C-alpha cells in the first residue's frame, strides 16, 4: 500500500492543513456468492489493498473532496450538499455524507482526500472501501463513533439509496469489521458474525482476469429477479420461506418443477452455496483445508454452471490453477461476469504459483493478468487520529 505519509503530505500541501488519516480495506470473498441478499451466509476477508482518507476541517463553509487516483476535486457548500447521484466517483463519499446527515450528524466544512490501491471494478470492492473510509474519517473528524456493524449498514445504504447500486451488506461489513489473519463468517440476516482464523501458512492469491463484462450490472439485476421469483414460488408451499436462506435442497426437490428452469438453476446455486459457506467456515475453523478447497471448487462450478455468472476467462483461470503445486482451492470471487479469482495457496508455494498461473493464463487467453499475494487484514482503522 502507498505510504499514508505521502497522502498526508499531499493533503497538507493542497489544503494547508494537517489531516487525520484513516484506512478502510477492500475485500475478497472466500465463499458465499449472491447469498447476502438472500439473507444467507458469506465468508470474506479484508485484504491489504485499501482506500486511505485524509481529512481536515475548513473554515470557509465548504466540503471539498479530492480523489488522488483521478487528480480531481469537487467542492460543495456544507450546508446544502447534493442529494442525488451524478454517476461520478464523488457519489460514493457524498452518499455517505448524505446518510450520516440523515442520521442526525452535522457534516462540518471539511477537506477529504481519498487515495486507494483497491483495483477499481475488479470485484474487490473499491466502492465499499471508499464508503467506509469516508465514514470513518468524517466520524473521526467530528469525534463520533458508530459500532462497525451499524457503520457498515449506513455505508450500504449510501450505495443503495444514493449511488443507486443494489448491493448487499457483505462488502461494507467486512471493510468495517475485518480482522488480520481472519476470515469472517457473516450471517446476513442478523449481522451476527464469527471470525475464523486463516492458518499462517496459507496465502490468498488474487488473480485478476482483467475482464470487465458490460453485462455485469444487468446480470446482477436479472439474477436477483430470478432468485426472488424462485423464492416466491417456494413460499406458496412453505410461507416461512421469506428469502432463499430459508429454503432447502429438499424444497427444490419437492417443488422445483414449478419454477421456470432458469430461475430454478439460480435458486439451486444460492441454496447450495449457503450450505457450502457454513461448511467451509467449519472446515477452516478445524484446519481441514482439503475440505475447504473442495467446497471452493464446488462453489465455482455452481457459480459458473447454475448461476451462470462466470465467464470463459474466469473459468480458464480457475482450471489452470488446479494442477499447480500448493493450490488448496480456487474460485471466481465477487459479483461475477469477470473480475478476480481467489486461490488459497500454501504460503511457501505462493510466489511460484502466482508466476505459473500468470504465464499459463497469458498463454491461454493472450491477456496479461495482475496477480497479488494478499493477506487477511484489519478492517477500517485510524492511522493517525489526532490533529497535530
Ligand atoms: P468495485 O467492485 O471495485 O467496488 P464498483 O463499480 O462498485 O467496483 O466501484 C468502483 C467505483 O468506486 C469507481 O468507478 C469510483 O467511482 C469509485 N472509487 C473506487 N475507488 C476510488 C478511489 N480511490 N477514489 C475515488 N473513487 C473511487
Ligand atoms: Mg462495488
């Protein structure tokens, strides 16, 4: 990660004020894809890519946002901040300010510099890291605290209600609540969670297919619609099924014939993925990495064939990993239709694994991937929380 002191110096030079510094990480989901909005389970880990936020007070009544990544500034009047999105990066921090204001926090005049090394739009949740970094920074500036789970909800609302992206709770939750060397099993129904240690000899190798499919947004929306359709049909038989979290493989066996074939496949992915995620947490907890790897592989096949949210490149990346020394499990991670694969790899073999996977993928697709050896990291935190 970039040295926060560089961001501090740039912020100071631009705004002639010494800032507070905060960080909020991106994340990788080990297992549990498209289960969050079904009120099911997910098991992400925060990673050592993050958005850094430098924040300082102003005396001119303005809220000034600066994105180091884009070299771009936006300025607003603190007392009348925008309440609609414009399709610009500023939507993410503005959304957080709007939600915090709606919760009764007064947003003071401030300068906020953001810089991040979470790859944008690659399924590692740069957007949640921007939201959580912004929220943490603003709360730090005004001297308020909000517990991590509630902070995550507020940031999710910023993305749902202001930005207009229909995401679940996972990304913001892990960015706010992650812990170093741990994955986090989250019950998206009641936000109860369990930290699950990742053995120190296991590396998280994240391989970016470099593919971003334009269908991703539409694909996400249509998958959600299919899942809801299947759920509504199952609920006619068992009214206690409010979300697919409440449904079982036995329900599908009994009434699946009433569900249109495509929705049936989507639902089968969600229901079996939920079971796999709980089983994967148990396997990780007991150090049974072989079972964890098998569950990750089954999750990928389900995501690719039943949910049809993979793509040729991601399937290739997962297939190529299978025969490489050190692999414990591989699958496409994130919302789908491109992005990154997550590979759990024995740490002492991770470098060789990454090099071989990169070469094989390049040969197979003609695309040079970006491959990162990551570690499970802490969630949002202050780097320096007192003005000098
Ligand atoms: P991801 O999977 O990375 O979350 P999204 O499309 O949800 O992809 O969010 C990416 C968007 O988040 C970017 O287009 C940009 O608007 C915003 N964003 C991410 N990182 C930064 C950053 N460091 N500074 C400003 N905006 C950012
Ligand atoms: Mg996002």
